[in-house]
C-alpha cells in the first residue's frame, strides 16, 4: 500500500491503534539528512510492491513530528521501526536497504501475538474452528512476549495514548531516562491480561520486564530509582 505521511499525532495514534494484526513500518526521516533522499524513494518502492500489500507503511518527519520521534527516542535518521499489535519487533538505523528488506520479510512471518486468537494463518478450511491455546502454549507465548524487547512494558493502551494514569507515569519515567522499550497493550488480549498476572506473580499493571526478568510495577520502579538513579542502566548491563 502507498506510504502514509504522518502530519499530526492524532493521525499516528489512530493508524497504529486501529491496525490490529497488521505489521506497521515506521520510517523516521528529515528534509536535511542526505541519506533520507535516497531512502524516501526506496521506501515508496517497497510499499508499492504487491507482496507488501498487507503492511502499513508510515513516514514520519522527525523534526515536524518531534513528539512522536521523542516517544521512540529517535536520535538519528533514517530510522526504521517494525511494530505488530503494539509490540516493537525490530529497530534499524541507517540507509541499508538490504537490512530493512530482510527485517521486513522476517517480521511479516512473525505471528501476531498481540491478538486474542493469535491471528495465525488460517487453515485452508475456513470453517474449521481454531483450537484454544493450551496452558503450555500460553506460557510459551508469554515467555516470548516478555522477551520481545530488552526492555518490555505491559501497559493499558500504548505510549502515545495510555489508558490509565499508572501506565502514563511509567512511560514518562522510561522516556525521562531515555530508555528504548517495547510495549504491549494488555487491553487487546484478555488471555495475556489475565495470565501475565500469574506469570509474574504480580496482580496489577503496568508491568516492566528487562531481558525477560520481571522488575515490578510503577511503585517498585519508582523505589528502585530512588535507591539507585542508574537502576535502568545497571539492570540492563547486569542482565
């Protein structure tokens, strides 16, 4: 599909929150960065390829849309982020077309874990009912989700539109400390919302994981930062 140039944050929020089950490519660029001039044409050509018709391609000027760029801690362009169901799958910096194409193909094959029915490829028989996840399959999916990014936040809503004050606060803390993080909107998946509490042995959200290890909710993260202002850096380094 054609590249959609983002002109305002509400447009970005609508497109990313209403694309359940679809892979979204974010391309951050600026008018003054020379490498972006060549990448602009390449990105449009990739989006027009029929094999990518189910991918949503967004282009974001990091200067004019600075709030969105700050949300993802963009410090250089060109920069690509591939997202599906609120989870960051891959991030790439630079103008290497082969690297972006390889990442795109890999992420197109990644199951949409953020959807209640998992939206895996349907059998040829469309009438066949999908089997419910076994407990073992669910635990495996949760283990995969908490390791989806080095720093992984399970929250209500998404970073650009949190659905509760606690989620908004922890997003603000992560941004303040310039921590790049993946996120998962637990409101989109009842199974994850219910069972992640058992998985972490923690009854509330948001929940923060670093390298697959549960670190705590908002209050615990605040306490950890009071005890050690370099908590994030030290925890990431230790892991």
